[in-house]
């Protein structure tokens, strides 16, 4: 009995012991690809970096407590000096890993996913990316906590990172640590964010300056959304209806609703209408005369490709998920939210809002297969954790800092630009992007509170595709050249 009791006590002590101290687990490999400028040799380093916070009790320093293990992949060109640019990249969500920018457009290897109407079949493939931004800048891809292989430490609280400010602070710490450990404080530094990652990047620009004195050279904002009030539909907020209308027109044009009219002609008309008569009509509401309302119904229907009856019954206000479900209802097809060029099917043709976004489900398998193969088989990083491409585990996402107001990084980006007048902004917009409409991005940029002379620091480019415009091959080539030109000042020929 005594021996049994001893064993039980020993087991209890082991179970109550503190978790093992986490450590960085980086793995480095060496590679060569044929880039546009010639042979490019580089070192890839991938693994998890441990984040720690300083702990104080009653004013007494108690040490550094580990809080999270953040997964990242870096690429550094061999034989280059520490003065080479470095670009820190991440996607959005919230809840998205950096796989989309990593294997879609920026990294030295890219996934073969196919495109709208011509999707690749499993098991897919990974090929060299001759247009990789690595030719012009070292790259660091960051997966925020709970995405990719990033996790809170054992016994930690993931929710601390699942919110606007906690996310900004943790990603900033990753950037600081990597910059310091790799001796890159004197290198030109850029942030590349996509979707919610653009909101993160804008806030990071101010936070890095104010917290660490780390000033950036530029932000690459891909499918930009800096003010959620311009894209979130809510009672009493008519702004998104106007912001989305030119995107609806672009999607309608792609699906043949505007005949042989040039896209630019359609967009010019839609933008003018969305800037003036349409928001005025929404604001006037019941004060519109019958004739005025009928004219707005007609113009809205003509631009969006919807029927006048539908626009009238929607009270002139076209919510985006309803639009993607309604546009091709007579063909029993839906169109994508992330990219309106993609087509999908629903179980029936009477639903109000689709249950699946075909522009995500159409390419998700390719990106998942590619990253799971690539990290283990090519970069030698082994983990039995699921690589979280798009996870709901970060929700509910906290915006407590914005209680009572709209979620926006406009003020923070404005402050960062005023403080650092050398900070340049590149914005990439897809015409058929139904998640972050291009007209909303233009609207927000016009609201930046910066002196007129700093507006020359802003560069906006457009693509005939959607949110991940790089799945469209002509757009991928154009975007790769645009990003290289933004960083180097010289446009390559792709």
C-alpha cells in the first residue's frame, strides 16, 4: 500500500509540474531558383519564435514570462549585405495565416491553383516563382497567434492575442525581435498586409514608431480596408452601399451584364453615381419623389445587373452577400465574395445569401496542400499541429479599443505619415473584390489627415481580378512588377 501511495503522489506531482520552458525551434535550408534577374540563392529559415512579456509584482521585476510561440518563415538572399530591404508580410482574417501572400505572389515558390473557370485539380503543385519579391527584398512571413502553427504557450491564454491591440503588439514584437537578432535595424523595412492585414499594417506603422522607434520605409496594402465602417453593413450606416456599387458594376461587367461596353466606361459611370446621386438618394429616404426614386432604381439596376424589381424591393440598398447570390440566380449560379469572377452552386436557387464562397473554396485546397507539403518536405520543418489557413478559433475578435465608435486605422496611419514623412504607401485593388471594395479604399485614402505634399507618397494600382488578385495570372505578373517597382524605384519587365 505504501509503494502504491508513493507512486500516486509522484504522479500527482508530475501532473502539477509547470510546463516545459518553450524554446525557438528554427530550421534553416539553402535553395537556388532561376529568378527574372538570374540565379537567386537564398537561405530559408522557418519555425516558431517565443514571445515573452516582462512581469512585475508590486513594482518588483520577476522575469520574462513566455506567452506565445509565433510561426514565421524568412528568406534571406545569400551573399547580400545587411542593408538590403526586408519586407514583413502577413494576411488578414482575422484568423488567416500568411500562406496566401507567401505562396501566392511574394515568396520564391508558389502554388499552382488555377483560376476562375479553370481551377487546378488535386493534388495540385508547387513551382518556382521567377517573379518573387525576394529578388528585391528579403522576406519574413508571420502567422499571428492561433493561425498557421502559431499558438499561445502551454497554460497561456490565446484570447489575449485575439483582438486589435493584442494582435498589433504581438506582431510588432515579432518584427522587433527578428530585426534585432538579424542585425537589420539599418535595413530599409516594409510591411506587406492583405485584407485585415492592411488594418494591422497601418496600426503597426504607428506602434513600431512610438513603442520602439522603428521607422518604416513603406507599407504594401493589398486589398486594403482601413476603416471597417466603409465595408460593414449595419443599421443606419449607408456608406457601404455606395462603396460597393462600383464593385457590383465590375462583377456585372465580367458576367456580361454590360454588353460590349468597356470596363473603364462602366466604372466611371458607377463611381460618379456612387459619389453623388446614389448616396443622396439613400440619405433622403422617404423624401424622394416617386419620379426620383424610379430613376435611382433604374440606374442602380442597370449598373449592378440586377432587376429593377429587386432593387426596389431592397429599398435601393444592395447588401453584398445578397448581391452575390442574386446576380446570376436565373442561371442557378452564385458569384464569389473574395472574387466575383468565380462561380458557385447552392443546394437550391431560392436562398437569400449563399452558404459557400466559391472564390475561397475553389482555391483553399490548393493552398492547404501546398503549404503542408512545402514546410515539411522542402523547408524541413516538421509539426503534427494542423496548419490553420483560415480559423474561426480567433473569434470573437476583440475591438474593445473602439467601443462606441467605428473600427478604423485612418488616424493611426495619418499620424505615422505625419511623424515619418518618408513613409510611402502602395495600395493594390482588385476590381472584382467583393470583400474590400476598391472604391472604399479610394474613399479612405482621401480621408487621411496628412498635408497635401505627403499625398505624393501614396501609389494605387488596380487589377482585373479580386481579393487575391494574384490567382489571375496577368494580374500576378503586373502586381509582382508593381511591388518590385515600389521598393526599388525601377520597374522590371514581367
